[in-house]
C-alpha cells in the first residue's frame, strides 16, 4: 500500500527508535505523532527497486505496509504499525491461507525473501496479513546484492519458493499449498493487464525493459499454469 501526502523529509522528524532489520534505519515521529520506519539504502537503485516492487504489489492488490515517498532518494519509508503478530510461527491456519493467497505475486516479482529469514517478513495487523518488506523483490536480493541473470523471464520461483531447502521459511509457508490455492494465487497475477504493468514501471522510475521482463514472466506463469502445476 502507498500512502498519499507530502514527501517525507527525515531531517524534519524526531528519531524515537533504532534499526530493526539488516539495513541502517530508524523509527521517526512527526509533529502529529505519526511514526515511520525509514531505511537508508546503499544506492538510489536499491531504493528505486524496492519502491517499484511496492508499487507492483499494490497493482496486484497484495497487502503490504504503507510506503511513503521520501525526499532522500536513497531512503525507503513505511508507516509504523504495531503488529498483532510478527512471525509465521504465530499464524493461525486462516492467517497462513491469507499469506499463501499472494504466493503468485511473490513468485512474479522474484521475492525470494517473501517469508523472511526468520519467518519475520509476514505479519498481522488488525486481522490482516501483510508483507512487511519487499526489498528482496525484482533485481536485488534482500541483502542488496544484484540477482543478475537469476532474475530472468522464467519464473522458477513457483517451484523454488515451495521446495528450496536453502529457503526453509518460504517452504514452511508455501510448500503445502494445495493445487486449487496455487492456481488461484497465480491467477491473481495473470489478471493484471500488460498496459498497467508498463505504466506502473514507467511512472515510478523504472525502465521499459523491466516492464517487458515482468510481462514475459507473467506469460511464463500462464504457460506453467496451462501445463499443469504439481501441488
């Protein structure tokens, strides 16, 4: 989700808390008492990559934290939420199903960090399951390393997010999805018009070649679905 309003300037905010994840960051508060978690990334490309991923999640309807535009092009900000649950291990069966419903979006955007290293990238706020950080989507890993050719036109994440032993939290979340749920999750991505994907990318600082890749990945997901997927 993206929050409309003025561009956020961290220099005009009060720092009230420290870093929670792997990136330099802090919790900030404005004059009205609204709090934001603001990360400082190593480059504009990393920040743009995460902002684009958040826009694409919104385009697909996938619930995330509220992203806020920042004045510093190397920062990423989200509205602070006090979560009801912040670990997959705490989820109920219904909450697991909510999280699984967006599997297709994670696969489409190559978000290898969809579940989080400790199961801490999915949380619950006011009964709704949210993806808490999309920095591991698209061209960069969550640690900031470029994916290179691993982010291509083929969506091998449909299998990897369900089976890769090096990503145990994702396997724990998505590995037991039944065929019908898997098909429905992928269909959410296939319903997005190509022209909307292109507009989303271009309107948010991305290049046409990224839009082309996302449209190609969408087509590959359709091909895999037509060929039959194993649950």
